[in-house]
C-alpha cells in the first residue's frame, strides 16, 4: 500500500498528453521533456539511494518516507503554478526524492523466509498503481475539468492520507527473526568497503545483468509513460479505465509465477528458477509481437502480454533476484545495494531511449517505435540474462 500510494506522486503527470507543445520550438515534444526531467531526478535519486538506503537504520526509515513524499507533492504544486519553461525543474524536483522510496520499503521486507511473497506483492503494487493513478488522473481531467498541469497535484492529494497511514503501519513490521537469518543470511547496512567487495566478487555477471536491465528499464518506462499514445494508436483511446484493466491482468500475470518461487526452499534452485522466469518473460515479448503482427491477437491482448513479459524479466531485479543471490552466496549485506546500482544505471539508459525516439526516430510513431524496440529487447535481454545466469550459478558452486 505504501508503494502503491507513492505512485500517485510520481506517475499521474504522464496521463496528460500536452498536445501541440514542444520544448523551446525544438523537435522534442514537451511531454518527452517532462518525462526526461523527472527521470533525471529519479535517476540521481537512485545514485543517492546507493548510500542513503543501504545505510539507513530502522529508526530513520519512517521519517525519510514521509519527508520524501512531502517534497514530491510540493514539487507537483510547483509544476502546476510555474510558467511552462520552469515546469521541467518542478518535475526534476519531484523525481529527486521518490527514487529512494523503493529501497526504504524493500529494507523492511528482504531477508525473510516469506520475502518472495512480500517482494513480489510489492512489485505488483507498482504495476497496478501505474494504471490506476493514470486512470484517476484522466478521470480528474475528463469528469471534473481539472487542468492537465494541476491534475498531478490533485491526484497526489487523493492518495496523501492513505500513504501516511500505510507508511505508519509498515513501520510496525517486526525485524527478521533468527529463523529468517538462518534461511536467508543476515541482512545488515553496507558501508563503502562492503559495497566495493561485493562488486569485485560479482563484477562480470553483474555487469551483464545490468546491461540487460538498462534496456528493460527503458522499455518499461516507454510503455508506462506513453501508454496513452500507444493505446490511442491501437484504437483504445476513448475507452475509460483501459490502464487499470490492462495492468490488473499484467500484475496478476507476474504475481502468480514469481510468488510460486516461495515454494522453493533451496536457495540455489530458487535462484535458477528466477533466472528461468526472467528469460521466459523476455521471450514472451517477442512472441506476442509476432502474434500481433500476424493478426492473431488484439492490441489490448498484446499490451497485456508484453507487459507481463517485460515485468517478468524486470521485476526480479528489484526484488527476489538479489535477495536469493545473497542467500545463496552467504554474503552479509543488503539486497538494496545491488538493486540501487541496477536502478541507477537503468534509468540513465531510459533517458537515452527517450531522446533517441524524438531526435533520431522522430518521424516514427510511438507505436511503431515500441514494436521495433520489443523485438530487439526480447532477443537481446534473453541472451544477456542467460549468460549472466550461467556465470552466477557457477560461482555459487565453487
């Protein structure tokens, strides 16, 4: 619930289209500039989170969560009132605190015998939230006449009290007990020496994994930020609740197979199963696009399937993959460190893809660009994840 509500401060601006507006009369759409501006702040937040989240003690987490979201909501107010050429700064300020919320929530959930269930549930919360908050944003615009630039702030207000209640309840969660630590290895804050030691030990397989994650993040972000335009080109532009409808199927399509990893007690086999699901997800993206191009499935079914496939490959990075990796290798630390290195690199790549679309492939529609991107990512990410899996699994046996 905490992370679900956080999305109401991060994603509702993307429900607007800001049609006909460009950045300083350039080839860059104003919406693209907005997306990039927030991603830059969010990316910087991930780099800051490598230190802040991995070193945060239990007593500091609640105050950090509440303070970060309060800053984000003030930034959305600035987005509403500032002149157009300064709204970019407001979205940068909005993204800057929000990138650390994930790590602070994960710190409560990792290192437990039930971590798969908790972390997969957490991951599915943002898949569903992304659709819900965009539908709430469109509802505020269409049903209540809220201007596009005020809509993100208004959406944040709707979810502010639920966020505070959820964060207070999350803070009551007890720490992992002795049985958890025996099953999943002790979790503790990591200083700079421990972080450097971890990177040295797993540098090559992590580098390959992170490369795949850069493009998976860019793909997920493109689908998320330009879902309004993609659905419109597919012929679903006027359907109310289309995002909630599609993302509910995506969330449950990801939740079920990943949650089943909870049944695998052996950490090596659990890690192997996680890699297998990630590769299957990557291949699903390409296969479903072939089915769309051959006319065998509808546009909505395709958006659901590429959503399931991309999140199946993407979600384990931010949850169960590194949790199982620490448990298998018996490294004492926190999975949040590896998660935040991956996220920092991933969102950096996302900025590059946004710019490439407008500056190099400007004549290509967002739907056609997304379809081509799907084919490339499906084959490339499956190969990279496979190579990294072999290297990491071998290292656990030595």
